[in-house]
């Protein structure tokens, strides 16, 4: 086996990167049906150079995490939601849908097979799970592939944004759009991320933690924040954008439920950029980002700065939401929503 025997990290310092683990898991879709589940210890994929994923971006991915709990158990967080979103992406770019039971079964298998890479409890680190569905059939004309590979690999990770639960500064990009109003922004396809690379690099080069996109049509409303959704807190209300060009975040969906459960009002509606002046607090949320409270959002081209914390520290509502959300994921408290799923046998 092609193992990573040198793996012995300092869990308090681990970042968000790729580490080779022992196994990945694969399943091919050929002749209109899914085949047997295969376990592989090879990090490489063998495919035709004419595969549709390479030329026409016929690929979907997902992002989940496995959490080692205080009680030693390993939990997944709403994996059936990721399965449903990948099915929606598949419909969006004409790929076969991975059934939810296959998706969840393969997720549990790959986590179990790589159990030694699941970070111990107490460091905020997790095992990131990356499902990938790609068109592998050789097709030079622009049309859907005749064959697909669904695979999942895992890699241990720490915080996505530097500093973890600490405030970050973000930059509005007016030069680039990530996705069009009726385009693929609602799907998790690689093309959206290719479209974001320049804006993301410019933001980092200027010292920001990431980039904010406005709606592509009017350049008026807040869309999302790099690879995370946006929410703002105004008094007793959690406000988050409604847009046809953002990814429906499972974190955001869960935080909306949690906020309501905690007694806040929830509004999902277009958020004009100027409204940023009115929020008491705000955050970027996603599987990788968890909740990253926002200090400032700067509209560089229009020379405007929106300050979203009082003293540069995470605000009380972001902190309350974060603490409860993470406590559920790491099994530190009751899971009143039935969101977590224990992976048996680890
Ligand atoms: N928006 C984009 C563009 C993303 O890539 C992600 C990450 O998956 C999110 C939002 C957050 O979604 P989720 O909370 O489901 O991880
Ligand atoms: C996630 O939050 O899971 C993501 O997919 C972000 C990723 C693009 C790094």
C-alpha cells in the first residue's frame, strides 16, 4: 500500500491543505448504472485525455467534514444535504445523480478507512471530505460524457481563513463576477472557482482575507464571500442574501434554523451594498469557513469601508451562533435538530 507513514502533525498548527491519506473510494457510472464500490490507495486517476471534465468542466464537487467528538465518537454533519446538492448540480450540468444512500455509504466507508487521520478532539481540526463527480468519457464535441467517476478523498484540516474564529477583512470585487444570474453559481462546479481565482488573488495581494462578489447584473446587491455565504446581524435579525447566483450553503441553512431556534428573526432577501452600514455584526459561513466574523468589508473602487464589529472582536450574536453550532458538530451538547450522524465502528 502507498501509505503516508510520516504523518505526525502538530494538530494546533494544521492549516487547510492537502495531506495524502491511506485510501480513497470510487464508483463508476457506465452503461446507465452505478457499478461496485472500489477502494483505492492510489491518489491518481487514470482517464482519457479527452474526458469531458478536463475540457468542458463537466465536474461537481462537495465539501463536508468528520468531527471527532468530546465523547470520542466521529460524526458527520448533514451528509444527505450534500448528497442532495450534488444531485442538484448533476441535474444542472447533465450528469447522473449519485443516490443519497450510495453517497452516504461511501462517505462513511472512506472516513472509517482513514480513521487515523481524523484529528483528535480539542484542536478545532477536522477531517475534510471531498466528494468529486467527473465526466471521464472521451468526447470532443460539446456534449455530456457517456461515463462518470464518483470518488471521495479525505484530508485533515484546520481553519480555512487564517486565525479561525477571529475577525477578518474582506474586499468587494467590482472587476470580476463569479457567476451569472442564470448561470452555474447555484451549483458546486469547478468553473465557478476558476472564475474566482483572479479576484481571490487580488484580494489576498492587497492584504484581505478574501473577496466579496456583488450580483453580476446590477452590481448592487451582496452575493457571497469567496467560498462562503454572507450573513449580517441587525438587532434581533439574521439577514442573508437571496440570490440566483450563490451556492445554497448547508452551513447557512443550518444557521438560519439555529438562529430561529435561539429566538432571532431570519430574513432571506437581497441585501444592497449600502445596507452593510446598518449591520451590528456579520459573518462568512461555510463548511470550510465555519463562521468567520467580519471586521471590515472594503469597496476599494468606490473608496468605501464598512465596519462590522465594534471593537475588532467577534460580536455577541456571531459568538453565540458559533459556539452552539460547533458544540453540536463535536457532540458537546444535544443535537436538537438531528443534524449529526455517528460513524459506527471507529
Ligand atoms: N459558497 C461557496 C461558493 C462555497 O464554495 C461554499 C462551500 O461549500 C459555500 C458557499 C458554503 O457552503 P456549505 O456551507 O454547504 O459548505
Ligand atoms: C467548503 O466549504 O467545503 C468548500 O467547498 C470551500 C472550498 C472551495 C475550499
